[in-house]
C-alpha cells in the first residue's frame, strides 16, 4: 500500500511512498505526531494512529514537557545530537510501560534505514578502494610485462637483422661461387673444344662435366633465392615486432607524462613553500635589526657622559630603549608563532629543503 504524508500546518504533501518507506521516515524522526497520513489523499489520519509506524512512545522532558508519541528509533538521533539524555523517562501510550530511553533503544536494536544506507555506502567505498588497489597492482604488472616484451622484441629484431645479414652474405658468396663455376665451365669448354678433335670420348666427358656444372649453378641459384626469401620473412617479422614495441612505448610515454605533470605540481608547491620561508627569513632579519638597534641604544645610554646630562634626556633615552625592547620581543613572538604554524607544512618538504631552510 502507498501512503501520502502532509506536514502539520502546511499543505505540502509528500508521496506516494511505500509503507516501509514511511516507516523509515518515522524511525528517523521525520514524521511528527501532528502530521497527517492518507492512502487516497481524501481521508487523512493522525500519524500515531497508524499501527505500522509504531508511534507510541512519549518522553517526559524537564519542566513537565512531553515529546511524542514517536517511534523508539527516533530517540536515537536526539541522543546523538545531545538534545536528550539516555536516562530520560519514556512511556508507551499503548501498554503504559515505562523505562528510560537507553533501555528502550537497547531493546530496539534494529538499525534505521539511514544506518543501513550508511553501512552500505561504507562497504561500497571499502570495496571500491580494494578494487582500485588491485587495478593499480595490475597496471604495474602490465607495465613490467610491456617493458619485458619491448626488450624481447628489440632482441628478436637484432637477431633477425643478424640473420638477414648472414643470409645476404651467404647469397653473395653463392653468387661468387656461381660466377667462378661459370668461368671455370667456360674455360673447360674451350679446353674441351680444343681437344675435341683428338678424342670423341673426351668430348663426351666434357659434356657430362658441363651438365654437372650447370646443375651446380642451378642449385646455387635456388639456395640464393631461398636465402633471400627467408631474410625477407625475418625482416617482416622484425618490423611487426618493432611496431608493437613502438605502440607500447607510446603508452609508457603517456604514463610518464602524467607522472611528470604530478611532479611539476609538486615542484610548484615546493616553490610556494620556499617563498613563504624567505618571507619569514626577512621578518627574522628585521627582528634582529630591531634588537641590534635596541642594544646600541642601551649601550649608548650606559656610556658614561663627559659632562652632566639633563634628567629629561636620560628619561627619553630610557623610554626609547624600553620601546625598542618591547618591539623586539613582539617581533620575536610573531616569528615564533609563524614558525610554529608552519611546522606541519615543513614536514612535507624533502629533507634537503628542510636543512637549507633551518640553516637560513
């Protein structure tokens, strides 16, 4: 069932809300005994007459004053705010039972809707903090993994470059061997051609050797092509790994830039603290100058005169010395209070900055 709430002395209507929600309002002390409730906005009843709201307890306050009837949970906020003491007597309008507020609240240990909400928010905040810590650890682990993968990619790229260079060298050597074999074959053909007239069998052997040389040349060319293809494949793989490493380096660079921005903000705070320290150092210098002037005036007053000095001049000198002493003491107290007030901020400065300021 849904309910409407009308505050006493006002035409403002709240709702519709469920009965459980209305009970929570009453338990939080937001429903006064004079307020009206209705289920259809036509027939209005006094809030204490609704049994589910449990508005049956009346508190006896000093000066024969009464507060209520309200639910037992409504007294909890009054005790927390200090408006009511735990030993305040209360009485039930239904059973006539009397006890103190503390005894009543001890019996009614059911938490209010606000307390449940606060506990839920606190638990959610704790879980969020735990999840944030977990994500931070995962990010650190991921960064280390990216750095390891980057180093591995660079090593594989270097190895692929070395293999490509070796393959190129082997191809050059095979090319030289093929050229040498071709030259030797040409020379052999010329020699065999010269001896062809002498022996037909010799010519046949020359032909066989020529075919063998041609086969060797063909195999050398095939090995050269295979070496070039393998080198091209290794180069493509190395390029892909280098692109992946470049992307990971870009992500790492973004993280480093963020950390650099945080460091710059910290440096700005440090500069402000240094400026404040210079300000207090200047005040200390003025205080020391005032003290020196006071000491100089004192020494001048204590110096034995060559002749007689009028009493008025002596009184004026003593008055100026007393004034300078008071000014020096006030300046010293001001500096000490300022240094004490800045003590909390100085703890956040680096140790080397703290030593330099103390020496200054």
